[in-house]
């Protein structure tokens, strides 16, 4: 059993690293989207508003099903 501790630790650290990287990307994209939505420029505000309206209108279950179906061939 002790032979697996290194692999388990490596997997746990990799999970934390990937989670932190995803968090950083999500925060960056969220800030960019919020800035675009609050912008005075119509060319930025309209696409940002459209994006958030569409994404909020799609239930999370549909998004999960679509992502799993799209990733299945990979």
C-alpha cells in the first residue's frame, strides 16, 4: 500500500494545480466579460450581453450532456 502513496500524492497535487489554473482562467474571462458588459462601447456591450443571456438561459444539465456528447469521440 505504501508504494501507491507517491502516485496518490502526485495525482492530488496535479488536481489542485489544474483546479487553480481553471480558477484563474475563469476569473480572467469573467472580469473581461463583466468589463465588456459595462462598457460604453456598443460593439463590446451587445455581444457580452447576448453571451450572458444565452448561457444563463441554458440549463446546466443540457450543457453537461452536450459537453459529454461532444467529447465522446475524443
